[in-house]
């Protein structure tokens, strides 16, 4: 039986909060949707309530600590910080997000990093248990503030923040490599069972979906491009191709940025896409080398068996 994981869920307005025990990310969507009153047929996405990080990977979901708070969104909903709800007129919700560290009240999304800093101050080895959202929150803290909370020198704190950034980048690279390997294996499997007639029929069925995707970006993609550091590392291959294909002028209208900033983003996406293609080519080359080295080995075994048979 799969192990149960304690979670908390809320809706986009943060007016409804529920505690759940689930065994998987899919079960969180189903049970959380039922608790929040979503339609069973509704498309639901899961993000971290604290910073809007999109949760799509099952392994990442299982690595998050117990009682992590998630926000469930409909397809057309976009995560916003609690102080942005209702056009900025609503105050940050303090019902279930208040913490107290060293006698100071902390509000989720503003001072919650202090509890993480206290955790590291007591046991620096606990850094390996931090989620990506926790890592990002500690990276974003001004070095002087984090140094004071940890009782470190600013130089030592800067080294720590650089280490946290490398950890965050490594996790992202590992996730991308895993996704590239999955796509490569899927392509190899499809190649071995390719049927031209069936492939043509599938293309006819998905023409409408492709045309709809080409019309614009999803709201979650726009959110990543605008709000995240190094957004190119968080986009899928298809999304990177869309950014590179649209070019600077179109992306300026989509994002509302100036030419210089938009050009830098497009170049970064093109560079990231090129790196991923190089990784796929490296995987293909490695696979070809493995096949070429295994074939001579098999031939040597065959010749050895024949010689042994003739000797007898």
C-alpha cells in the first residue's frame, strides 16, 4: 500500500482551506478538487501556495515535506500572492499562515524564510531536505538579512546562497535530463512501431489542438516568463520553440517589455533549446556507440562457441 502524505489545499482566493491525506499527485487533484467544490470534469493544476511553483512531477511532489500547502487552480486561473488578491486591496491572509520565529510574527511569502534560516542555523545538513520553493526563498533574501538570521559573516552567507543556487540549478537540470531521456525513449519506441497510416490519422485529429496552441501562450507560461528567474530553464521544449519562433517583436507585445529585455529573453530561450538538442544528440550518439560495441562482442561469443564445437 502506498504511503499516505499529509497535505493542505486552498482555492485561488485562499478562502477555503482543507487538510488531506493522499498517496499521489493525481489523488491530490481529485480529492482536493472535491473538497474545494470543483467540477469532476474540470482541468486542475497544482502550484505551491507560497510562491506559485507549478507541481507536475510525481517524484518532486513526494519529496515535499508533510503539510505543504498547495493551491488548486482551474485552467484559466493564475496564481497571485495573497497581497495581490482583489486588485491589491486585500491584506495578506493571516488565518493559517502566521508563524512565530524568535518572538516575531511572520507572514507566508514575506518572512517565512526566517523559519528556514533558523532550521539551517540549528542543522546545516538539513539543506538537502529543502524544497525548490524553500531554496528560492533563501536565495532571494538580502545577504545581510540572511547573515544576521544565521549569525554568519556576509562572505560565508554569500557562499551559502551561491551553493543554494547551484543546488536549485542542478535539480532543474536533472529534471530536464530525465524528461529528455523519457522523450528520447518514447521516440525510439515510436520509431520501432511506426505506422504511416495511423500517424496520418492522428495528425488529422490533433490539427485543431495545434492551431489553438499556435494562437498564443498559456497563462502559466506567461507567469513563468514574467515572474521567475531564469525562466528558460523552467519551460518545456515546445514552449522554448514558441518563444524563439515568435521572435522579439511579438514577445514584446506578449510580455509588455522593452526591446532590450525581450531580446535577452529570446536569446536565452534559443540558447537553452540548443543545449537541450545537444543533450539529445549526445544520448543518441551514446546509444549508437552501445549498439556498435555490443555487436562485435556477440560475434566473438559466436565464433568461440563454433571453435569449441569443432574441438569436441
